C-alpha cells in the first residue's frame, strides 16, 4: 500500500482484518516486526543508532551522509511504531540515541499524534519532555490534542492540555513593581487596614476611594446647602 494511501481510500470497513506484507528490502520487515512486538533487544541490532554495525547490501554502498540519513529514517519508523503500541522503554532508548521526535509520516502524523490518538499517556509525556510540539498539525490540520479529543482519549487530552497550560504559564512575566496609579482601590488600602467591614476602618476605606474634596458636601456632617429658594424663605422676602 503506497505511503499516501489510507484505509478510507481503500474502502476498508471498520472491524475488518488487513494483512500487509512489509517491504523486505534493506531489512525493513525485520525492523517493523521488532518494533511492533516491542522487542528492544532485537531492535538495537537492526540499525537504529549511529554506532550500529548493522548493514544491508544496499547500505554498504552509501556514503557517510547517506548512511546517517538511512539510520535516522529507520529510527523514526521505529519511534512511530513504539509510540503507537505504547512501548515506553523503546521510546526512551530511541530518543536517547537521537531519534527525531519531530519526524512525520507522509500524512503529517508525528509520534505524538499517534500516541495521543491511542491514549498512551506515558508515551505522550515522554515525547513532550523530549521536544515534541503540541501545535504541530498533520495533513488534515489536526493537532495531537485534536486527535485525542476525536478518539475520546480523555486522559491523553488532559495530559496535553496541562502541558500547554504550563508552557504558556512559563512565558508569563509578573511585574514586581506596580505604580500606585495602576492599582485598584482594594489593592491600595486593604493591606493597610485590619478590616474595612465595620467601625472607623470602613469609614477610612470609603473616604480614600474618592479624590480630595470630591463629594465633600454629601456627608452627614457636611454644612447645609442654602439654595435660592431656602434663602427666600428665611429672609421672608
């Protein structure tokens, strides 16, 4: 099945059983089988690290650069399968040996995408700790969080959400010094008063909310206002 092909394109119904033959050239079938079975001991011998002595007839003709690219591609495939199956130890080994956590399939899915869709929370956490990006989208525009939500993987969705929240919180800088003009009334006065709910403290609190001489005639002890009408009554005119 071509890399760009999908189950939907081939009309495979839900619950169907699909038998696929892995391309045997360059030892890919052995690599996929070891990764899918979670056989880390065997995987280590199949050319997924730069110091591996594993070779095929084709890889013996590679230059140093071509061989490194070949090793990186094999490690990426193994990492993707391990993330899908939830093999945490295998993921840790591959990441420790510089497997690309950001590598994607032809359809744009990364190890984080598939781990989230399958609800492998431990694998999600490990991938995030090693640089996986929560905002990366696949060819359909879905993030790992979006796939977790679509596949009803509530725990994985929560892990991704909390990681995003911590990531954003780490970028927030608090101003250690605030100008008094930027403060609200309760920030200015509450810390200086024992209470503002009763007694003289309440009077002080409310008095400090207004500017000096503002509304000074509205208090109970303020002098009585004399309007033109009241003056006429008192003078008898």
